[in-house]
């Protein structure tokens, strides 16, 4: 077999690895039901850079860096590291931004939605339903010829820029460089941003993640999308395995707490948990991958995915600076407007970006 | 090479896959060009699992020409 991890057993193995490492990271210090949440961790990352000033969520998560580095290294080794880009970058930036805004209304990316459910948080059910709805709408666009246009390979190593940024940022982070007394790099002293594993553990775990997921093409959005588009359950096997293994781990480790109320870093507004994730699901599916997958692709040399990730950083800044991000107290006054605006944006993109194929 | 050649280079999944499945409805045989490993894997896997078709991988390297026949 050329690529074992891309096989049926391989995708299940990937789900198992994610489903065990993520709650293990929670056990070792990461925030509850947030072993690896790409949206939350990119939000913390944006905070560490000072893109927003929510003091409780500022930490340059080494997990984000590790996923990119892991994918970068394995793709080099397997000769799949190909610098490419040029497929509607600004639209991808905007999709990343809105995806993050939606995710921060719900409080989690698709990975965290699964991890929350695995921790017994039933609010996640509404998030996952929203995600599925958003992906379903995007599938209709995809089946009708939606395309952001083709990418082109670069003759130069342009795909190395993003992983290089990550390495530089890791050095600044690990040496805790302070550029000014009140300046970056910021570290939360309390709140979720202050809850973290040893940075080296986070980095190494994420490098393993990045390597395995690059090989298996694990994608939570793709899992649902492929069901709608071609009734293919290949990727779904990985996601289901992740949910089952994380639930079992949480039950054994005493991290399982079934219910709707008083769940960690979550709120119980059913409607906006649902609609926040409708927006995210739409944006992820139109952009071609869940946030974890986008990080992997950015590591492989896909500049369009790197732009999507930067859009997510910007979205985190917008969500906190404009007070759109939810807190355990619930959603904010302006969150519904932002979510609706985002959904309208995605629908316009879905209708207009069509290509007639021969 | 058949007359029916579909160019899906530069596109990432699911688009090449959708194009392949659509083409399968239209043509008895066709060739689809892709330039990434993931799309190649996906098309080969879905054609085999869903349609029982063994895809012929025509040329290896940076780009792939996948010959598909019912």
C-alpha cells in the first residue's frame, strides 16, 4: 500500500490518535474540552500577538505551530510539499474571518465540537447540527459548479514562508521575548489562555498530529461534505473514531460530565450555537477544509490555505475587538448581526463563484 | 488518449472528484487530469469503492492523467 494512512484502516487510526491525544492534552493542562481546538488556539495565538486584547485568551499555542511544522516535514519527506496558490485569496481570507467569528459565537471549531460532545457537553449537539447544515448548503453550491478557481504551482518555494513564520514565532514564544513592557508577546495570567500543557509537549504532540493527519487527509468538514456530495463515508470513519475514543478516554480520566448547563467554556444558547456553526460550516466547506485541515495544507505549501488561516487570525481579532465572541455567560449583543452578515456573505459567494465545466 | 479529457489541474477536492463523477454520467470513458496527490487518491478510491472501476494511472510525477472507463 502506497499510503497506508489514506486507507480505511488508516483514517480510523488517525481518528484514534486525535481522539486520544486531544483529551490527554486536556488531562495534562490544556483547557477543558479543548485539547486541541484550532479556532480557540488561533484566537489565543492572535491574542499573544496583540491582535486583540482579551487578557484571558492570549497564549501563543505551540499546538498551532506544531501542526503546521508536522505537515511541513512529512510533506517534504513524501515529496508532497508543493508551493501553490492564487485561488481567490481575498475571498479565502474573508471566509476564514467569518468562519472564526461563527466559531467564536459557538466557542469551538469542529474538532472542539467533537471534543465537547466527547466530554458530555450536549450543547455541542446543536453546534454539530449547525455545522452539518452549513456544510449541506455549501454542498448544494459545490454540486452546482461552485469554484474559487484554480491554483497555480509556484516555481519558487513560496509555500515555505508560512512554516518559516511559525518557526520564528515559536522561538519568540519559547524564549518569552517581550518587545516592550506593555507590548507583545502577551501571555494570559488567568483564564483559558493561562491553562496549557508544557509547551514542548504541546509542540511534539501537534507535530505528530500534523504528520499523521497530513498523510490521512483527516478532515471533519470533509467527512460531512463527502456524505452529501458523493455518499462517501471514508473520512467520517475517522471522525466517528475520534468521538468514540475521546469519549472513552474522558470517561476513564474523569473528564466526562453529561449535560447542558455549566459546561466548561461553553454557553447554552441553542439558536446561536446552531447558527454560529452554520456560518462556520458554510465558510469551511466553501474554502475546502476545516481549520485543522487548513493548517495542514498551509504546512504542505498551499498559500491559499495559509491566507485562510490568516483570515482566521483576523476573525479572532474582529470577534474580540468588536465584542462578538461569546463567553460562558452567553452571546453578545452584536453577535447575531455578525453571524447573519457572514451567512449572507457566504451565500453570495456561493451563488456568484460558479464555473462552467466542460 | 480518448477525446474526452477533463482538466481538473489546480483544483482541489472535492471539485476534481465531482467533475469525475459528473463525467462518468456523460461519457463511457474519459481522462481526467489532476495535479495533486489527494485528488488522485480520492478519485481512485471512490471509483473503486462506489463504481467498481479500476482507474488506470497513465503518467506519474507532478501531474496525473487518470483514465476511467465504465
